[in-house]
C-alpha cells in the first residue's frame, strides 16, 4: 500500500492530500477522453491516458475514468515507493508519479531521475525529468508537461 492509501489518522490526511493532488495533477496532464483514441505514438488509449484496457471500444463515464485513474495511481505510487529509497515530499512524489504514469514505472525506476534521487542529488533528479520530453518522432512533444513536473518536483524540495 502506498502513501496514497494510508489508513492511520495521520496517514489518512497525507493520503487525502496526496491522492487529490495526484488525481488533479495527472488528470490535468493527461486530459480526459471518454472514448478510445490513438495517442501521438499510435497507442490505443482511454480516459486519462490509460492503455491497459483501451482495447474495449466503448464509452466510459467520468466516474469510471476517475476510479480507473485512482487505482492506477496507487499502483504507480506503490512501485515508485519501492524503487526510490530516499524520503520524498508529497509534491516530489506526485511529480514522479506523473512521469511514471506517462513512461511506465519500470522505465522510471531505471531512469536517471530515480538514480540521481537515490544518490542524494534531489535537484538533479528533478532536472532529469526534462530528459523525457520525446513522444514519437517529436523530441519536444512533452516539454511543457515535463517542465510542470519538474517545477512540482523542485517545489517539493523546499
């Protein structure tokens, strides 16, 4: 269980704040589409950038998409918390969740971002988020998103 779903009273407050921040941040970055579409790389996608269940050609409700996103964010948070060995502020973790949600947590855990953070170079880790700006053949397709993630990460260091 990640910090997004903590159950004790202090943890519940952290989870509520983090979960809300993660839902809002990632949801805004991904955008909501209730029917299946093909993303910039040609991948079938639904809701907030979800690819796992995108083979269904159906219309989803906002609630279904929100529930799917919350479940996936918990999965991503749990995996990030396994590969990041140093303490993270909620904002830094949300930035990492957003990046991992977009590139996959396996790639995130092997990334320069994770390696630098675990080595104690927290600012360098936040700056390394910008290395992931390519989508398809466009090397700068995700630069605005990555800059927002970088700023969220850096804000979490203060």
